[in-house]
């Protein structure tokens, strides 16, 4: 029989050598004004340990850039640089190069690496940063009460999204948790992020505000992050205290990858950038959140017309080969055709409607298209009798969303007929005096489509659909109106964006959560060494939550020793091997219908396991 002392010693020895330990790199994040290579003005800096990044297998440092978006109309543009590397000295040299000599720094610095002896952990899971860690102690991380909303695994091998409270008083703590949980479940159950949910954790981080709600007219209230609207229109929601948001995220260590500032406001509004902003709107909160997280996580631009940023996996600048999503095209061609459509009218009036004079705009049609759609968004108009929308004097007979109240919503009225060549007018006239000052026309757009010979309207068709920027430059998107990056009311990404979502997340998550070894006495009395592999709960290891969305998924597990395959262990996550020192390799490959091209091998994980000793009998 096994002697207890030997068994314990050997188990500990095996665990220390053959456990699967992910090598975690370091992250430098700098917020700055100006150009990164031309004496920028640094606004804040953080230095911390972060989770793995698979690009570091081939690169010394991985960099990403983006906008911080301090507020609408600011004279200075604030950006961020995020650098990840295993080389701490390299990152620190980069900080000195960008921000100058450390003695001259006069901005908040959150450094949990060089002074990690000064960091402790609270019961809530928030790092307590002493003033030794802060160059500017006036910008302290707010005290956070952290609540898990959706937990699928340890944060060291998951992507973590955190809802931070703004405009919720101490008395509204329970309401904040309710709002954050509703949003987390809305985007991770059944749609949007449902299939990738096992790669994600969601948290709620509460800090009380002195005032309830968010500011309007460009004036923040006394809240944690200072969220506000530039005017009264239901549009962007900005933040006045980005350094506080930066500090709050850093204080959560590896539990904060994508910070979300959740404003206590019942109406439409949000923002992208380093800090995603959304509101608690029952109808629009999740809608805005999905779209903005698409920008942040997948790193794609817009798909709707009239924007200025078109980039990423869902954007093509021309139809030449190789075409970016050729492996997803519905037709078996290397380069798709241009699906012919045009946008003769696009306006963002943001105008308050009145009962005395309608808001009217004219546009011209070439008369060479077969059908058209009138798209518009409104706020403050709960009933169809309150507003008449006409085109060339003909009532379009719009119907408001029945539960919209005074919140904003996007509408589309399609007409299976051609517009005649020449000038046309669209008119919006308010019919309810009581709504003057509240009813607002936010946007209006006309899109014309060619016949089915030149424009494919088949549901699910993937091709090359033109998108027109604010300067009338043309890029192409994968689908007509399926993707939420174009149609903001859609709850789903298109297939191309979903594939991009998988690859973006698996760039930071290893499919193998852990590897352990142990000693085992078989019924025959033979002592064996057991190797246990824990996988991220995808495919056959998913919880019974319908998260595959009907897609086929599978894990393929292969074992080998000293380069020799062990087919008898195929697709097993626990194997019994001889009680001898040895080396084993487990290779895990994840297969899903939602990924057709994996150019960097992110859907494969390999671990080498060394067993140095034997279990003593």
C-alpha cells in the first residue's frame, strides 16, 4: 500500500512541477495629449500585472491605441497607449520616453509592480493602494463594493467586464446591482455574447455618489465619475473624471479588462473609447452597451452610414483579392460583387419639433433604384397621433414602439417601390403642443436599393454591401442590416464579427484552465500516475444553458509522450500513466461553426507536463 507520508510528498512534488501555470505579462497604460512620439503631455499612467497575451509568443511588446473621450467639445484630444510585455524594464523605459524624467511627473501614477509591497487586498477584492503607489494622492481609487454577476472561471484566465456605478447614491446600491445584473444577463444570455460567455466574467463595482442621476447641459453632478450629457438630447454621455475611472479599474487588478461606467439615467445614451459608457435605460441600455463593446472588444469600426471610422474584420476598402471575409461569402467566389445601393439623404438634426412649422428636408433621387427605406430616430414622442411623418405629402403612417415612452428609438419604414427621378421632401410635424420642448427628431436617412439582380436582400446573405462615410468614401460590410454594428436595434453580430469576437477573446484566454497530477491505486493494486486537465467550459463541457445557439462545437484532445502519439487517450481529460518519471504533452483544439479561419492558432492550446518522480509503494 501507499505510505501516507510518501504519497503526500510526491503529490506536492508533482503539483509543483506539472501544474499548468500561465506566464503573466505586465501592462503599461498611458493617457496623453498630442502625438505619442512627439513630446506628448501625459495625463495619467498605470503599471500592473495582466493576463496572458498570445501575441507575445512572437512579439516583444504588444501595443494598442485608442481614444479616452474626456468630453464633448474639449479643445484637447486625449488618447491612450496600452503596452503589454514580459519585460518590465522595457515598459518602464517606454514610460520615461513618453512622459519624461520621473521627477517631473505631475499627473496620477498607479504603480502596483515596482511597489507591490504596498498593495493589499480588501475583502471586496479591490487593491488598497497606499500613497506610496500614487504620484497624485488627490486621485484615489473610489472605495468599491464588488459583486460577481456572471462568473465562469478565475480572472487570470478570463476576460473581465466591470460595471462601475455613477449617479447611484448609497440608498440606490440595490438598484445599481439590479441594473448591472440585468444588463450583464441581457447581453450574455441567448444572444450577442452568449456563445462566448464561458470566456467572460461580469462584475458590479459600487461606489456611492452624492447626487442621484447624471448631469445635463454639459454640467456633471456630484457623482463618482461625473457622467453628463452635453445638452438635453438623448445622444452621447460623457465623463468628467477619467483619472478616477482609470484608478478604479487598476485597483481591481486582473478583474478589470473592460470598464463600463453605468449611469443612473432611464434614457438612451452612451459612449465608446477606453471607458464604455451606458445608462440604465430598460429599452436602450443593453442596445448601446452591445454596440460600444463591439468597438472595444472586437476592435472594429462602424457599419452604419455617415460615420468616420471604418476598420477591422468587418470593413473592406475594395473588392480585390484576397477579400477579408472570403471564407464567409455566401457565393463561392474569391471576390464578391458590389451590392448596389445609395444614400441620397442623411441628416442628424437633433432638433426640437414644434406644432407651428414642420421640419422638412429635400433630397434628389436618380430614379434608377427599385426600392427604398426611410430610417429615422425620435425621442419624447410616445404616441403615433403626436407626430405626422410624410414624404412628398403622403403620410408614412409610422408606429412608435409601444413601450418606448419618451425614450429614443430607431425606426425603419420600407417601401417596395421606386422613387421617381428628381426632388423629394421628407417632413416631420408635431401634433401635440404638450410635447413642445420634449419631442425631438434625432436623425433621418433615405437608402435606395437596386433590384434583386443587383442587390441581394436574402436574410443571412454575406457579400459586400457598401457603406458611405461622412465624406462619401465607400467601404464594404459583410451583411445588409443583420449586424448590430450597423443596425443598432439588432441584438446580434454578423458572422464575420462573431468570428472576430472569438479570436479577440481567445487572444487573452487559454483553453486549458489547469493541469494537475496525482497518485492513484488501481483496483488491481497497481500504482499509477493520474493527469487531470481542466478545460474552459466550452463544447461538451458547457453548462446546460443553450449557449451554443445551435452551433456545432467540440473539443479535440490529443496526448503524446516524447513525440509519440497516445491514441488510446484521445479526447480524454483525465488519463492514467505508468508510475515512472516522464514527459507528456496534451494538445487541445476547439472547433466551432462560428470560427472558419484561425490564422494565429488561438483555438489550440498545448501544455508540456513533466513528471520528475514516482509514487512510492
